[in-house]
C-alpha cells in the first residue's frame, strides 16, 4: 500500500472528523477519496494495524490520537503548499490544490532524489585520514578549484559538502560569485580572493567547490 | 540602555569596546578572539550605557556556537540597540552581516572602522550615500588611532533606528515568505529562518521545509545558498554604489613571500625559532640582573640581621619566593607575551595556519589548529579555549592532547632558567626538539585511533598590519597580570609553608619516602621531585621551589648537569598545570581530561627515566 494513499486517507478522516466530531462512515470516506470500498478497506486495515485508527461496530471509523496528529500534519502541509503554489505561480486555487495534493506525498521521495544530484548531498561529509580517495565531480565535465592554477579568474558553479557549506556561503562563496585563485601550494592548499578578502582552504574543501573560468 | 557590538571577526570590535568602556578585553588579529560575551558600561550624560561585546561572526543564520549565542541574545530582545562594526576595506563582505541584522528590526548604527587603512588602500566611501542605502547613521572611525570613537555613544543615543532596507529575495523565496505569513502568521524574519532550517516553532518549521523542498528542486541550489546569494548580491549593489574610487595602486604584496612554500615555510620556522632565541637571550640577561639585585639588596642583608629562626625562615622564604617569581619568571613570561602579541597583531597567525595546513592534516587536524598550538607557547589555558574553533570532536580531542604538551611560557622559564642558564643553550633547544618530536608522534598516533570526522580549513586571512607598540604592551600587560596577581601570591604562600615544613622536619620525612623512586628512576635528588610536584600548581613553581628547597638560586652548585636536564625535561612534559586541567575539564569533560593527565604524567616519567638510563 502506498504511503500517499494512507496519508490521503488520514487527511480525509481528519477533515471529516474536524467538521462533525463523530465517527466516520465508510460511505463518507469513499466519497471524499473517490475510491472503491475495497481499496479503502485495505488502506484502513493497514492504518488500524499501525494504530492510527480504530474501527467501531458497524464499520464506522474513529481516529486515534496518533492518527489525528498525523492527519493534521498532512492537512497542514497540504494547505501550505497550496498557498505557496498560488503565491508562486498565480495558479488558481483549484488547480493548485490538485497539484499540491500530488506534491505533498512526492516531495520527500522523487524530488529529493533529483535534488541530491545537484547539490550532491551524497558527497561524503568529511575527509578521513588514511583513506584518501579521488572524488569524482558530481556531474561530468565539472571542474573543481583544484583543477585551475594560480591567477585564474573563476566563477563558482556549485558547492557541495554539507559540513562546511555554511561557512563558505557566509564568506561569499556561492554559485555565481566571481573569485580568483590567488595561491595554490604544491600540497594543494589554496587561497582564493572573494569580495576583496583572502580565504584559505584545505584541499578537500577546494575539491568540493566547482568552478568555471570567467570570460 | 543596552547596546550590542556586532561585526565580523577582526574588524576592531574589541578595540572599540576597550576604548568605550576602559575594560581590558583581548584584541587579536585573527578570527575567534572573543569567544564569550563581554559586558561593560560607560556613562554618558548621567545615563548608564551597558555595552556587550559579541564574538565576531560571519552570519546570523548559522548554527555555530557563537552565531547561536548572538542570535538568541538579539531574539530575546536583550539589546536596545546595536552598533554594527565593519571593516571599511572589506565593506562588501561586512555588509552581508548588516543585511541580516537589519531583518531583526532593532535600532542600530553602522561604524565603518579602519578608515585609515581604507585611505591607504586608495578607497573612499561615500558615507551619505551609504546612510541613504541602509537607512541608518554611519560613522567613520579608526579605532587603532582613537579617531571618532568618542562619537559612537552619542550617535547611538540620539539616532539609532531600525534599518529601512529590504533585501530583494528570489521570487520563490518571497512567495514562500508570503505563504508562511498567510498560513501561520509568521513574520518575515522568522519565516526566513524557518526556510533555512532553523528550528524554533515546530509548525512553522514543518511548513517551511515542505516549501523548501519545492524551491530547491526548482533552483538546483540549497535554499541557504539562494538566500545568501541574494544577500551577497544586494551587498555588492550597495558597495558598488557607495565606494567612490578603487585606485589599483600597485603595492608590494608581502603575501607573495609569506604564503609560498618557499620562502614561506622557512620564514615560519625562522619566526618561531627567533622568538625562542630572543626569549632565551634577553630573558637570561634580565634574569641574571634581577636575581643578582635581589641577592645583594634583599637576601644578603636579611641573613646578616641575625633574626630568631622562625622569623628568619618566614622572611627568607618570602624573599626567595619574590626573587624566584619576579626575577626568574617575570622576564621570560613577559617577553614571551610581548613577542606573541606582536605576532598576533601582524596577522601572521593566519598565514602560519595556511602554510601548516598540510602538515596539520597528518596529525589529524587542519591548519586552523596551529593558532591555538602557537598560542600554547604563551599559555595553555587560552589555547585550550581556542579549541572551540575546531569543528569536530575528533579534532578537539587531538588538539587537547597536543596543546597541553606545548611548552608554555612557564615551562620555557624552566627550560631557560635551568637548562640554558646552567647547562647550555644547545641542550635547552634539544628539550624543545624532544617535545616537538613527542607532539608529532602523539598527533600521528591519535589521528590513527581517534574516532570521528575531520573537516578541512576555511579561514579568512587577516590583513597584514604593523603592530602598534601601545596595544602590544597593553595586551601583554593584561596577560601578565594573571601571573602577578594569581601566581605570585600562590608562590609566596607556598614558599612560607615549605620554609616551615623544612624547619619542622616534615620535608625530610617526605623526601625519605620518595627518595627510592626519585633517585632510582629519575636519578634526581628527592627534594627535586618534591619541587616537581609543585609544578602541578604552576609550571614555573617547580623551578622556583627547586631553588627554595635547594636553598640557592645557583643550581649548578647542588645538582649535576644531567640531573638539571632531567628535572627540566620531566617537569616540562608531565601534567598540565591546575588551570589547564580546569579549563580542559570545562571544554572537554572529565574523561578526556583524565586521559590527557595520565598520558602526560606517564610520558614525563618514561622519558625522564629513559634519559637517566641512557646517560646516567
């Protein structure tokens, strides 16, 4: 059973319950979700197993405390995304709602996967002594600071590595920023000039900053 | 009224704070000098103005300890106004922090410091234009020359106001902010924090992270990068508008020399060696003069008086303690502090860090760690506190071990006062060599076995400056006070007790007890081992107590060269002093402190015994 279906079901239960404060009839639920009774029963079985709902005699459904909490969370996320899409795209509310409904479940899986491609969160967070390994650029054809030589005028393309990203950002090493490679020792410690300040970087950090030559 | 001094590292906040309040705060030319809040107050037109000096930070959105500290302080509304201190020569980068601070909406003024350096660099900043861009008052100052500092408080008092600027963010970020405002009623600043993943309010955080995922997918950048890039861009726009001219004056760039492998690394070694040699030579000369003066003017006349034994013991103990403390420790320690202060103020420390980066990686840390290690030459205590600037626990553990092994100025006193003075300068240098080798070996070993991650160095190079004599002396004197007012009284009291113990025969009993170990293992007389134990209180006390217990400052009369050498070597290596142990405990916890202590005790005894075995 897909996670999104369970979340949909919880959200529906939550909306119905918060309107009427009563146990939910199966018919109401299938109308809200536009699914067949069999499908809904399957989902409910699973939710009951996980302790999010309880079934009353006669097939009516009530939310447990955890179920209510989860449902509320999905509901809130849904509203937020809906509002964001409206703000962002000027989409009409109905269309945004549909879009948001699809997104609210998928953000955590698909999007993240795609995302990590670009910001290479998958890069190892740190450099370990003793296990030196050459790291390939996240994408083919990208060159890191270490591939250039002293005096080169460069522009930052992307920065990866979560551990030290924050300090680099604050010093102005963000995508699009012009920097120049001021010094590069034979042991590959480097100094870059960014915003009229010199910043010294260890080789493993320089390796995580992808740049291109400025024209 | 409470005013906060906020700014990037090394922009002159602490110097301004000192001049505003008259309180001594250490000022240095490298990042991370101020690690805690320092408060002080000044009186202006019969009103008390409290001034808080914050640690230098690059950002208010980060998660580092200092950034968190400043953010919380501001969030809790503890500051009525802020003084944003900026380095005029690095305006664009400094504006980034100001833009963040502006979003807090607290009243503020901007201080453009270091205009003397800016003028030298051929720059001019249009203050009126900058005021217009920011919507707050801007004052140009030169703290090192005291220029315009007196205008700061009146200006804060009369015209601090919230900045009117708004950073134009990316369309999607703005949409997200509006969304959070609409759905949850969050303010602009909180929304921006939540979007960047700073957890304050759970519902807000949850909603924000759902949006964040959307934005990041669209932009192929993290939201932190987007927001930061927007701010940096806006900072550049402002800087471009207000910087009037940038004469590309061709000046000789000293960094060409300092930051190349050749001659940079030879220069680094030369700098460190010449510091040691200078202390050796000048310190020894001063020491001799002062000790001599004490002997002729105080001790000899005292012995000539013929006082009753009890009074004579006490008086003599006091006199010898004074002689040992002021005559021996003072010259060395003070000269050391002066030299280190000069080194710090030139901005050379960051160059040293850059050059040492590769070597420091081999001992499990990065170049930045060389700064606490060099500082450790002065005193281990601030050096251990400097460990906070290291990122991971692994680096901190390794750093804790290595720093406590660095011979601080008090240990230099021992090496110089005993070995250089009575054995020779070359043997004295071999002690440094032995310690250096042991530190390296320890580092290599620890980097193999200490668990955890290692992060690389990201370090802003401090500008090179000519240190000012007045500031250097002031700083050295401040550090010296600790020695005069804490160490000296301890020495005096200790000395009196020892004198009394001696008089009543307690010392003899203890020495008899310890004699087999002392003479058998280390090959030094048992009273020397007693003196060694005093080194736990303050390192140089081992030496001073040796003089007191031996009854003479002329040590070559009572011990052989080898004995003196072993005594010095063991006392340099074994056990960090009480203050170091205390600060280690605070920074690193009990387990690491115990490990460091046992390790150094063991090392000291083993090396001492080895030397005795080989040469004895």
